[in-house]
């Protein structure tokens, strides 16, 4: 919980800095706080937050999923194909994409639990494999939705009007549902208790009669399922996907958001609120860089630098606290 | 009279919430073995760690050969001549014997290792301790006893004058322990000083010159070993005399555990048959490596068995899944408490409820958890500040009680115990025995493995003796003696 306060404080500092740097000295208005920018920021928080929670599901088991970006790519390419080329109804198409994503997670889980392969290896190969297959499948052509999914696109681009000129982006609501569901799962159910026990000490959990194998597989399934959901929303947002670039590096954003939000890479630790705040921090940083600089060349460097500084300060404070 | 080799005066050490040591004195002379005894949580480990530079004392003074010293780190202590021989063997398993011996003090020529020279030195210094192993062998391939000697060799390489041995024989066979005692006497004769920490009072009598007791972080007395008896040492540790824990003989009930033709992975040619009746306590005896733990693990489904049937109350258990065993009423208190018994990072309460929480529905039943935790802490007298205390901060005996408590909550028919009192102090050990007797009286079937023959003799209604994975024989209570067990355990022919 202490970590959540820390990340919230850091987010506040970054937001204040963003406001200060983007404010117009004459009128006092800030681009950062403009309704348009806030809507945009919240929408991106919704989309990336889902991926961070996806990553957290396997990180709490002590594993890792590097294939999230490629699963995003799979969803982004397959959804337009189902909707436009096969002309399936939106509900059926979404269901198929989510089922496909879950199947990818099941495949990971079976390789990791059944064959005892390293999660890093399995999902690294997944990262290469799924993107490669998608590039072949789409012939490297852009997969466009056209106007095949007008209704469905509301999930990604819709706004619930709150006040004049500002509407709450629907992806934030999707994230809220996912976050609350995950939080209940983790903290209020036996399943969640078992998941965290497994993450802290798999052998002891198994010796306590916890079905650790099945639980690990399920964590990978949920991870890929959420990645598929995120990927669907991404493609619905921008209306088209290019297999060679769609979702590139998203696994790293997802992992960074989760870890920044206090999910321990060694497993068994994590709070959903922290993950959402961690993602918000990442997105606010990127947003600020885009607003302040006239190019985003420095984006990666700044994001990397801030996360590193945050980790160093966190460790420093912890040592200071332990010494007292 | 010369100044003592090592002298600690008025040592205080507090941790958040605990006063581990208050005003403790400790003296060690050259050519002396001092046994440090006390229950878990009495402060033995803390005192040892203060002497070995792991912890810095809050107050007090440490003198080495009469000179006050401050030990900032284990490395500084070793440089000063004080070595800690760890309880959990701390050598890196993936190194070679020579590599481990020289770790951190490698012989080299410029940036290059002098491997040949190190191997030669390693061979020499290990042979002086009576350890004949190839210096190029991996540490992982050594037995626990050989690792212990390797640790001692490491300490001697650093020319340690004070050797602190923490439960050195807890995982050694009898022969290895004898070897260790001989080495200890030799070191003593060389004028070094040895602090010997053990729960095994028989060993203390055999090896020590003087016995020093600690209780609740205070000195609780000392005596030359000539005056020491089992009874007065126990009294010094627990502050009272323990009643004898042997129980009344009684008639066992129905067969609850039936094992037929069980073959473990380690001993695929030995098929084990076993019947266990309600209310019976059966000990599995045998030498280290005779397949005792493997048998329990296979019964519980922690390891997949090659073949065989395990029935609990007439119902067959799947045999490759602890979850199925627990559901059938067969539970295991495992050998390695820290790796298998507890999720150390979780609270006492969450550990206690881990195997049974799912029986209360899909959602966490917080009231059940709290109730279970309060009940277990009270009934098993677990020394914890409450259910929310993190399990890793408990002492060994209390951790073991948590493991026991979580299984009692599962209301099993058969309780398997693997070395139930390893690293557990005398007081907690007696409590665990009493508890097991009560449980058996209520109809629980208990099957336990112990390397401690005294424990088998004290606890078991009958003993099954294993030899190379097979049942070498069975001994009824009247036939049980150290000699009869050893006869079977060392039987030459394989059935």
C-alpha cells in the first residue's frame, strides 16, 4: 500500500510539472489540462491499463509474458478480417478474437507448466511467432475496418458526456470494470489467494494442496485474453492495423506499467490500483513529452530515465526506512 | 590466567518488537568446546550472529584475546578469526569443491585462476579433515556431512580461531556425525575455541566441555559438562522440568491408510506395502538415503510414484497430486519447512487457511480465517503477535506449529510427518509430541519419518524400518530399541 502512495505522489508531481510546462503565460490556460488532452490521456490510460493488468496476472505468478504486443497485433489484424472480409456480426467477431487470444494463453500455459519451459523463452518466441504469422497472413497489407464496425467502435472511441466539452472516454470504463474485477479476484477470492501464494512460493503452495499447475495456466490464459481485449480496442480506436508495427513494444509498456505500479517481478506482490496509477504515470509522461517537445524523439529516453529514477528512489527510501 | 579467546559482556540486541538479547555474557577459552543451548527464540541465533559480525550489538563489548573488537560484517569477523558454520549449508552447489573452498580468496596469477594449485591445496586440507573427495567434483554431489566438513575447511583456510557451529549434525548420518565430533576434538586440541549449538542434548554431553544456557534472551546458567544431565540441561533451557511424554498403550482402530506395491522413482525395484490404523502412530526409521522421505512424498503425491495403490478410508488417491491427497484426508508436514511447509512471505493467518479456504466457497471467508487463526494460535500456543505476523519472522518451532495447525484445520484422516522436530527446540518438541498423542487418541493415524532414533522410540507405537527403499522389517513397541532398529536399517540383503 505504501508503494501505491508513492506512485500516486509521483504521478501528482509529474502532472503538476506537465501543467506548468504547457501553460500559456498570457492566458494561464494549460494545454495539458485542456478537455481535449485529458480525454485523450484518459483514453490511452484505459487502453494501456488493460495491457498492464494483463501483464500483472503472469508477473504475480513469478512469470513473464513478452508476447503481449504480438497478441495485440493478432487481435488488431484478425478483428478487421472477421468483420470486413467474413462479414461476421460484431458480437461473434469479438467473441472469436477473445477465444483466439485465450487459446494463445492456454498454449503458453501448457508449454510452461506441461513441458516445464521457461516463461521468458516461451513468450519471447511467441512475440516473434505471432507477429510473423500475422505479417504472412495479412501479406503485410494494412487491415482496415472501414465502416464495418461502427457500433463496436463506441467501445474504443465513445465518450460519456460529463460536462460541456468533456466526456469520459469509454475505454476508461472498460479499464474500470477490468480493474475492479481483477481486484476482487485477487483480494477477495480463494483463487486470488492461491495465485499470490503460488507466486511467493510455488512449492509450498503445491504442498498445501493448491493446484499450482492449473492456476499458472489460467494466469497465462487471462493475460492473453486481456491482451486480446486491449488489442481489439486499439484497432477499433485507430480503425486499421499494420501487422509489422501494430502493438510493437506494447509488452514492455505493459510490464513497465505493472512494475512501476508496485508489482514485484519475483512474484506474489501487487495491487491493482498501483498498476492503474503506474500506467497513468507512463501515459502522462509520454503525453507531456508530446505536448512540450515539437517531436517525440526523446520519448523513450525520458520514459526510461524516469522509471529508472523512480526505481532508484524507491530502493533508496526502502533502505533508509530499514536502517531506522 | 590468559585472557579468554572470545569474551562478550553485556550484549544487548533488539529487533523491531523483540528484545532478542539482554545483557548476555559469553566466554570461550582456547581449547574449549562450549555448547550453547536454549529453546528456539531464546536468542542463540542472535548471539551467534552478533559474535560472527552478522548483527551489530546495540550495547556490550566483544573482546578477542583480550582486545576489544567491533565486527562490522561476517567478512570482518572471519578476518579477525571468527567463522560461522551455517545450519543451512551455505556453499554454492554449482561450484566445484576447490572453487567453493577458495571462494572469495582465490589463488591467482594476475587475472588468471591457479586452478591446479587450488585443487592441490583443497585436496590436502580436506584430507586433513578426513574428507576424501575429488576437488573437481561439484559441491552438489557431496553429502550433507561432506559439505559440513568443507565449510569447516573453509573456516580453517581463513585461519579461524573461533568456530561457531549451528546445529551441525541436523542433517548428518551417525557416521558423519562421529567424524564431525572427531574433527571438533582435533580443532580443540589445536587450541581453537568452538561454540557448539545443538538441540541434541546427547551430542552436547559427548562433545562439549561446558554448557551455557540461554532463555528469553538472558543467560540462564552454565555448568561444566561433568555436572550436566539431560534433566538439568532441559531445566536450564525451559525453566521447568518436562514430564515424560510417553503415552498409554491403546487399541488401534480400522485401517485408514492402505498402501500396496508402491514404487518410488528413487527405488523403482522396491515395492512397499503398508497398513496404518486409526489412532496409531507409526515411525519410519532407516538410514539417511533409505528412501524414507521419498516414500512419504510419493504417498502424498508430491512426487509421482512409479506404481502402486494408495487408499485412504478405502478410496483410492490419484497419487500424483497433493491436492487430491489433501481432499482424500491425507496430509504431509514436509521435511523442508521453509521451502515446502510455509509460504514464508505470507501472514500466519493466510498460511493457516491456505489448504482449507476453498472449502468455504469461492470468496475469502474472512471470519473463518480469523477464527481459525485465533484458535490455532491459542491451541498450539504459537508465539506470534497475532494472525497478521509474517510467517518468516517466527522461530522454527513456531513455524512448525503453523504447518501443523494448517493441516489440523483440514481435519485429515492420516497425518504424514517428515522430520517433524528438525530444528525445533526441546520445549516446542515436547508440545508437538503431546499434540500428536492427543490427535492419535482422537483417531488420527500418524506416520512419521525421523532421523532421531530417540524420537522414534518416544513417539511410535510401532516402527517400519526401511532399507534401500524397501521395508526391511517391522518392530512392535516392545521390540523397539536402538539396536533392533539399526540391525534392520543396516541389513545387507535386499529383499
